[in-house]
C-alpha cells in the first residue's frame, strides 16, 4: 500500500513550483480542486503524525531503539 514513488512525484510537484503555477493559472474549478486536495493532504499528515507517535511511543519502538543504542 505504501508507494514511495507517488510521494516523490508529489514532492517534486510541490518543489518545482508547478502546483503554484497550476493554481495561479487555473480556472476557479481547478483552484478549488487544488485547495481541496491540499486540505485532504494536510488531514492525512495529521493522521500520519498521530499514527507515527502511537507506533513509536506505544509500540515500544523508542525503547527498542534506546536498547540498541545502549548496546553499542
């Protein structure tokens, strides 16, 4: 389910300025679509943050990583 290529493509789209260009030169429908997409992406980022925190702290990953560092 995880697709690094899709994330890389999205990151490139943002970094290149193409999204900003598409927004500035798009019609109202296109602008609304872009804003809706960005809003959904921000919602997903919030979910990813919560999930990462849960996995790291409640899943014991932090303790496991600390144990690995202690052994070195």
